[in-house]
């Protein structure tokens, strides 16, 4: 459901400029900040060191008596009031331009003027107010020069520390708004603040309803899981997806950590100058995203680069000032630079090399992209959802197993696979099965290791002696906490892949093709083993599919 727009005035406000009488109504609880919250506020402002810094928003509504009803921000304004009162002990000229009045405890306003230990036990509000004031005092006294620290702190509050001033219109019911704010129904994020300001400005030309509807359409499109994964490399939804576009328009901050409300503060001058112009940029960027998504070639190339860790805003910049054909060529070059491999380099890739995973991912993406008569797309959502690993197609003791549970699982997997192995006769099969069952009844290193060696030999006849760590023996698989399967022979994994496929599990297309012997010529077919001809066909296909993104071989 669309969130209501509740803003009539929205602007950054220096803490030093906050003025007036603030009324804290009875529907709010009293002051409850402890030392952690107070210290964090002091540290954050101190560490800003005079650079522009934004605190959380303050939400207010004008009352009939001209006081401000403080709907959200009581804890911050109360703490800032206590800080300023302490500073005045060292800097008498420091001014505090606002006051706080509490509907439920009128005496709290007076106690704020002079928090004393004697009265701190009178009620729960006084207890927390005095505790905060003591925390503030100790914090300043721990600085190298208390007076200088107080002077600098006051300067920051006066010149560089802001709140986002968020004024609700008179018709909004205060308790409803307070409840929604405090249960997170209206998170005052960059996107929400930008939206509120755009709608406030566009209301003047009666465009606010249309823009609100367009906002919903953009948010809905970006929430499509495949779209979001394609353009961000993420699977988990976020509070507002349109933030991606707004952050792109605002640009990256020059400082780290990212300043609070960087996007809102950066875009605010543009919105105030021409909200229509800024909104048109958002619409154009949304159209760009959906255009990329609808184009199969761009979808797969951009999706690959995003999955490899490249940023959306960088690809937007790459698309500027060029035709679609030129952009496609730029993407090819970007992928080529990311790989930085020649065909012979690909053949030399080994298990543990990060480029091996990049090559296998690209082969899968390109395989799907080249299916011109198919509507199938590589699922970047599935890729983002799972944790992926590079697995040996045929493991042959790739990693030693050292736990009884691993030994038992490995023996069961290979015992089951013996049933379909045509290279042994029934008597050998029965003998192996009997000995496996015996070992399972009394599992130990002494009973497991001889069988492991024998079974590895039985399942490796066509590929025995081959280097298992080359890329021609590697495939992209979803990680599982099952080292026994990872350490298994080709036939065991083939049966597992087929079972997962029957159950509807997501298996990358090239991984499925490997275990179906798709890359092996007809004369070399041997379904139950992974041999040299299988490896050669797989490597040739790999080099062919990613050929447009490989460097030329150096001349001899």
C-alpha cells in the first residue's frame, strides 16, 4: 500500500538554528536514552570535525498556540539541550534557542534547566535525564582540553551539524503519525525524503498524484526479483529499491563512511530548483534499466559484470554518449578487461584461481545468451540467492576426509553408484557391496581408507592419472555442506545432479551439460566416467563460448 505523503516543509536545519517551544505530548514515552546512545551521539558529532553532518530527522507539527508539537525527535532534542546546557558552563555565550515542555510531567522542563542528583530519583524521566547529563559531563572531562572541546563542539552544532526538519501538515492526526513512524511504517530514508520534497514541490503545479503513481510503478518494476538481481547482484529485497536510481543520480560521496542523507542533501538543490527536471532524470534512468533488462544481449552482459562485482552507476556512466552498438562494444571490452585471458591462459587455469570461477560463470551466461530461438535467460536471481563454489567434476580424493560421518556418507554414495556401473561384473559388484556394508558397521580409518583407494580406482578407469585441478575438470555448483559428495567420483556426482534436476533444483546449464556429456563427441561417449576426451571437448567448448572476450595470443 502506498505510504501517505505527510510533508509540507522539508529541509535541513542547523542544530544551532532550532528555535521555539516544543511540546512533547502524552502519547510519547518520556526520555529514555542511556549512556550508549548519548555517547554515540557525542562521538559522531565530535568525529564529524566540522564537516557537514546530519542527525536523524525531527518531525513536528505547528499547534494553534504556535508551539511545535514534537512528534518524533524527543530523545535527540532533549540530549542536544543537555549538551548545550553543559557547554554553557565553559562557554557562557553559548545560546540555546529552544525549550521543551512535557504534557505528562510539567516539572521535567524545569529539571532540564538544572539536572541535580538530589532530584534524580523523583521519577523515571528525571533518572534518565540526570544519567544522560552525567554521561555528557564525563565525556567532555575525558577530552584533552575540556574547555576547548566544549568550544569546538558548540561550533559544530552552530555551523555544520544538521537535523532533517520534517513538518507534517495540520490535517495529519499526530498519534497515528507517531505510531507509524515508531514502528517503521514511514522510514525516513533518503528515498522517502526525496519523494516528500518532490511531491511537495510538484503539488504547486498539481503533478503530485501523477508523480506518486510513477514512483509506485518504478518501485514495483525494481522489486521484480530477476530485475533487482540483474541490476544489483543481490537477492534480498530492500526497503526502497528506487534508492538505487537516486543514489546513482547523486553520485558517490567523497568521504567515508557515507554521510547520513548524502543522497537527499545532494539532490535537494536540484529538486528545489526544478523538481520536474530531477524527476525526469529518475524516469529516464528507470527506462534505461528496463531497456537493458528487455534486451537479451545487454541483459546477459550487464548481468555478468554486475555479478562479477562491477557497480551499476559505473555501467550507467559507460553507456553515456554512445549508440547502442557502441555500448555493446564497450561492454565486450569491459568483460575482456575483467578476464584478461588468452585462450591458452584459459587452458592453464586451475582450481583455486579466482579467474576460473569468472570463466565458468561467463560460459554459463554466454551459453544461455546465444540461444537465439529460446526465451530462456540466465537466472541472476538464482545466482545471487545461492552460495556458489567451483567443484571437481571427478574428484578422486581431492580433499582428504577425516571424520567418521564423512567416511560413512562417501561409502554409501559410492555403494549406490555401483549398481549402474557397467565396467564391473556382478561378482565384483557383490563383493564390493559386501565389504562396504561391513565397513559401515565398524567404520574407522583402517576400514575406510583401503576401500576408498579401491573404489576410487574402480570409478576412475577412463580418467585415471589425469590432473584433477585443471579447469577442464571444474564446474560451477551450488555449495553444500557435504564434503563427501564434493570428494566423489564422476558417476556419483552425475547421479546426484540428475536427481536434483528431477526435483526441480536450479543447476547451471553448463554444469548440467557436463554431466550429460553434451560436450563429448559421439565416438568418445562413456557415460559413467570423465576421461580425457570429455575434458578436451569441454575445454574446447569453453574457449569457443567465451572467445569474443579473450585476448589475442602473443606472437611467438
